[in-house]
C-alpha cells in the first residue's frame, strides 16, 4: 500500500522538533541558573524584587554559560531568527523563538498569553534608551550616540573653542581631575554652561568629571638649563592657528599646580598693575622682540598671557609693561624682571634590550650615563607609588605610556626595579613624566579612592553631572564611592565605572548586578589601559563582550581611548581609525581625547555616526561560551 503525502514524516519537521526541545531545555536552565545567581544580590534589593535590568543580565549570563554555536548554525540553516540579538531581552527572545518552533511543528498549537511577549522584547531597548538619556541627556540629530570630549586646559578661558565643540556635536564634556586644578575646572564648566544657552540649537551638554584614582605614573625628570620654549600652534603650512599660553604668577612659592601650562614668576608689584589687554614686551634669549598679551585673571595670584610668536624665555629677562605693542606713541616705561624658574626636562630615550631603572618617585629621572668603556648607569625614571616597587617579582611585565614601552623586571635592588626593555619602536621611546605605568601581573591591594579623590569629590558633587570612577575593580569599590556620595548628599550623581584592568573585567557582572537598581550607572571601556592589561588581541575580543554584557544590563557604554586620535593630534586621517570609529557607534557614547585638531575629530566622528546609524544594530553572533 502506498503511503499518502499526509502520512510521510517531514525530515525538516524532525529537525525543528529537536531544536524546539533544545531551546525549551535551554530556557529552563537559564531561569534556574539566573535565579541562583540573583540570590547573592538579594540584600541590595530591599523591596524583594529585582529590577528588570538585573533579571535580564542574570538571564544573559546564564545563557552565555553554554556553547550555543551549533544551535546558532542550525537555527540559521532552518531560516529562523538566531539568538544573536538576545541581549536586550533574553527570555522574550527565547519565548519568541519557541513560539515560532511550536507553530511550525504542531498544527494544533494555540498561542497563549506570553509572560514576556512583544512588550518584554521591546522593553529592553526602551530601558537602555531611557538610561542613556538619564546619563547623557536627549539625543541630537546625529543619531543615538553621544559624543564626549576631554577638555584641554585652554577650555577654561577659550570660550569660542567650547562653543564650537558644542556646535560640532559634543554632548558631554570630560574634565580629567588628574590634571589642572579647581580654578581651571570652574572656568571650563562656566564656558560649557554658557555655550549651552548661546549655541544656535541651545544644545545641552553634560559635565563628566573623572576622578584620578591610583594612576601609577612616571615621576619628575631632571631639568636642563632654565629656558622655557613658549610654543605657538601651527598648521601644516606653518601658519599660526593658536597662540602660545603661559601663566604669570605672583605667588612667591610658585606652586607646581597640575596644569598643562608653564608658570613663570613675576613680582607682586607687576601683578597688581596688570589688566586684560595690556602687553609685556621682552627680548628673548635669541635676541628677538616678543610681546605677551594679558588675557585674563585666573586667580588672585595668576594671570593668563598669550604670545603670537614662539619665544624662548629665561629667568631675569626684562619685562616692559605697555598698553600696546609696536606703537609709535610715547608711553611711560615701566620695567620689571621675570623671576627664577627651572629648565625643560632632560630627554630620556631608551631602546629595545636596554636597561631602565624604576626608582622612588622622589628621585628625578635622567638619561643613561656612558664613558669610553660603555654604560656607567642606566637611564632611570621615578614611580609615583614607590612602595609598590618592592612588591614586584622578577619576570613580571611592566608597561609605560599606554604600552608604548614594554619591559620585564630583571632584578629588584635597593635602588629600585631594574627593567629590561622588550618593546620599543626602532627609533626608541622617549620617557616623559606623568605617564601611566601598568603592572598587569602584580597585585597591590590599593584602596579604591585616594585622598586626592576624596578632596576632588567635594568639587565634583557640587558641579558635575557624572562622576568617573577610575580603576574600579570590585563591587566593594563601588560601595565605597556610593557611601562617599551619600555623605555629600549626592546619591543621585550617576557613576561611570571605568573598566581599566583585567580584574575589573572579571568582576564586571558582580559590579553591575550589585549596583543597578539602586544607583544610576554607566560603563566606560578604557581601551588604553585594557590593551596593556590584556594585550591588543584579547582587547579586540573583550570590548565586544563588554558591549554585549552592558546591553543585557541596559547600562549605557562609553567607548574610550584613541578614537580618531590621528585627526585630533595631527590633523591626519587614518583609514583604520575610521573603521574603529564605525565600530564605536554601537556604544551609547564615544569619547575623543583632546588635541590641536579636536574640532576636526568631532566633525569626522559625527559624520561616521550619521552614516552608521542604520547599521549599528545589525550583527550575527555565533555565541560561543563566555566565562564570567
């Protein structure tokens, strides 16, 4: 007897039934594992109910414990929606898939009320959008990605620069508390607030202040002859595009405030006579006539001055106070003398296979010393946290200046840690002061907030819209910052947790699950330090995983470090950097670092955003197992 078509079993249906069973089992395991994980955080949710975002992150982490590549491939072959876009709402994605599979395999199936349903599927993206607006404000016309720019020191007095940044598309201004001081910060914020009201579109701009944290840095360097080269900024044709700036201070101690600008001492009598628009004439050490224009008072002791031409200043040179430069009208001659100051740091350049001595931070760095027989003493540089040196072990890697210089510990002596250079470009690497030092394999157990951080936090809580938490590594670190904010009546101030170390990456689920639902949170992927900690190849993988994890938690992400850096620093367009910028628009905010051509960089980034806006959510992921 010949079988009818209706009695023949469709092999495709068998495949779908097998997939249905696997997906149903997966969903069950996801719920069980997620509930077990969430129990650890019960004390953080006093109402007894976890937020939708916390539940979804727990579901996502549970799902990603399994290697789903084979399932993904079979779903794709069957022409079904994959799990590659499940981040925003895991259970809704699984339920939608189960519904389709049941319809395809059971003609008697009647869809019922789905707990998560379409509302749940859309709700995840809605929550992420809502949290992004809460942190960074409303979206602008260039798409659903915000632009953060690190403000240079001159933003404190250069209002046209700040106004132009907002006009170009900046929606968040970053102030790095590792540099400058409260006087400069206040000037920056004043200009941002003014630009918000005066730009043509009246664009809003959030102020993000970044606590310095335990950034281990290179120490000061011995100085040469006391000559200060006051440099103007020029374009590639040699045309001056910005004057040189310095600060004239009447403070007798001439404090070394952490400012990007050089401070030159002047007599108090001269300080009292200065006013905006005046000029100070001088003959520099190259016997050239130069004029310093008085711009504005920065404090009771400091005046900002500019110069339209490069100049070489030396202590003791004569300053002639005038109301104009190169005028034929007779003027009263009032002369003063520039005070004493130190010279420029010596150049320390090291090459691969050479030695470098890492010393206590109170010992000035200096170049290597040689005689006819060879090396007398290797180059040396101080470390700001000197107590860490004795905790280093032979063979551990050390990276300086965001990985530009790599080394391993060859010995630890009474003088310091002797390093053997393993990574440096052929022309060598010049070591400068105040550059970051990373010890990826060392454990120092430093407190999460420094005394400087606690002092700066007073200013931040009063003036900022967001606070950046540098080198956060654990939920306990987050607890301490939240406690300090509460002491200052600033519990509503959102925290941006900067993920900069391997330990922070491993603990990120713990940090997020213990924080969301009780404090506004954002995550910064600080790719500079992470690339040193993890290696560039691992970073390329991790930055993707961090994006997925934060999307599952509905937590906004800032994509940071070296975005369009060649444009910002040199005005040069690099194809790989544009590719990187195109990837960056999958985050909720992209950060640009300061540079002479920062306006060009903002314009270029916004152009990429506009072009990529329709593409940023299109991806297919095979979903191999993660290990959080």
